[in-house]
């Protein structure tokens, strides 16, 4: 049962334990998403290593299709690992997710090329990407619940914003590796073995994240909820509870995700690849513009969380979606043939608008559910929406641009943003809702 909490203007201070948990949770989440993001960052580089290289566009599309297929496993991972984290704890769930992600990333790093082992190369790539998707599916719900449950009073959005700060940090590290490797190696060396270095570094960082997650304590919110239902642990099924008791909240989470995930994956993950084929920039320049934009994004996110704690989730998220309805056409019109400065401006405007979604997504989703179903409730509908709208975005935009429909990509983005405007204006405000 929920009641009204004291106004968010009455803000508490983070305890030492809460600060430690947020730092450890954020670093571990960043490492997880280095491994996830490095695939999209280097997809145009290693495509010919896993697929026949006589048609570069076909090889890239095949690589991006594997990228999209990885998202199919995210709902499965959310259901399985979310259930595990709601039954056994956020710490246990987060430890498992990062172990799976690091192992899958290591597999990609050492898989021989198509020229060496033939069809087994794309098969191993597909299996590794499916494992990454399974891990990422469980990660979002568990890390969001962990961070928000460790928030001080009236500062839930600020705490939750670090979920996306850490995701962005993972993307930034992947992008920085792109800048370093493209400027340090020849194109031949990068395509032959240089991209493997990025995956190898990601796998090693996974061990660091695993150690961090082993050292943190379980959240008080989960511990209290587990103690309260100790006599009925065997009857508790988070997935069944979400479907039977929290259907509307689950549907709302899916709706909240549509606009945010599509614009995020286009502007944060895929823009260097898109720019390389459609703008007058080199791959290293595209990586540099992306790195600068992501760095600015990370700085802005906590301030977006603080703004949300002050004026609410609805206002900040509606501003994000409405902004992209207006910005979609100029962004995709002027990027065609534009140089480095044009690309950088477009990316900076995009990440500024994205703050309204990314600073809020963890907290607004966590606020929809009680602790006993929170990880599953956040993770599964989010993963389903990401699989449909986020995972397919790079493939759809590449297909459109390579088949003469590049002038219509902005409509694809604007429609998703318009759906977001409708969802955000209709959802209840949860800023001052008490959350167990």
C-alpha cells in the first residue's frame, strides 16, 4: 500500500552506506555497458570478419541484424534474471548479469574470422550476442531498483539518474576506445585485429565490475520486503504478480520506453556508424563527435535528476519528447553531407534533449512497483520495448539510408517522440509518491 510521502522539496542527505552503494552500483553498471556498447561502436569495422566481405553493405547489415537479434534475448533475461533478483536480492542478480556479459564479450574477442572457420564465425557471434542480450535484460531492472532503493528522501531521481550516467559512461569508454584505436592503427590493422582489443578490454573490465558487486550490501528495501513475506516465499512469483496485479504499471513502463530507447540508440550508440556513411566525416571524426556529446550528456544527467526531483517526472519527460518532434527533421536533414561541426552540434542538441528521458527512466519505472516485483516490473516491459524499438533502430535506419529512404528517417524518429508526448502527459506524477 502506498501513501503520499513528504514533498520532494524536503530532501534528505545520503548516508555513507547509500553513497558507497550508488558509487559501486554505477561503476559496475558502467562496466556492463562498455561490453554492450562496444559491439555497436565497432560494428562497421569487424563486419567483414564474421560475414563474407565481398559486399560491405550486406556484411554491415548482417552484423547489425545480429545486434538487433541480441535484443530478442533482453526480455528473456529480464524475466529470468528479474525473477532471480526479486527472489534472491539485487546484489545476487547484479553479480550474475555482469559475469554473463564479461564471458560473452570475451568470446567475441577470441572468435576466429569467417575466412578461418566459415559459418561457425557468425554462429559464435550470434550466440555471444544472445548471451549479452540475456545479461543486459536483467541488468536494467536490477540496477535501477538497486540505485533508487538506495536513495535519500526526495532524491530518488538524482540517485536513479546514475543508472543512465553509468550506461553513458560505458558508451563513452567504448567510444574512447574507438577514437584511440582508429587514430593509432591503420585501417587494415583495425579491421584485422584492432577491434578485438576493445572487446578484450571490455571483458577484463567485467572482472572489475564483478568484484565491486560482490562487495556491496543488499538494499534495505529488498531485505525488509523479503522478511515481511518470509512465510510465503515459495508462493511468491514476481512474474505472475506483475502480470496479474500490476498490468497497467507494466504497460506504462513499455510506453515510457518507446521514445527514449529509439532516440537513445540512434543518437548515442549508432550515430558514428550512420555519420560515417552519410556525412562528410571520417570514422575517427565521427567517434570524436560522439565522445564529446556523450561526455556532455553524462555531466548533464545528474542535474536532470535534480530538476525532476524539483518539478516532477511529467514535465521533464514531456519536454524531451516534444523537443525531438521538432528536432527530428533538422537533425537528419543537415547531417547529410555535413562536416564535423554540423555532426557535433546535432549530437549535442540530441543529448541535451535526451537528458529529460534518461535522467528519469530508472526512477519513474521503479516508482510504479512495490519491492517484491520491482526488478521484474521494471525490466521485462522495458526490455520488450527496447527489443522492438531500440534494437531495430540501427538496422532500420541503415536499411532506409541504403535503399533511398534517408529523407524519411526523421519521420521514424518524430512519430516515436510523438508517442512519448502522449504517454508522458497522461501518466500520473510520482515525484511525491512514497516508495517502500
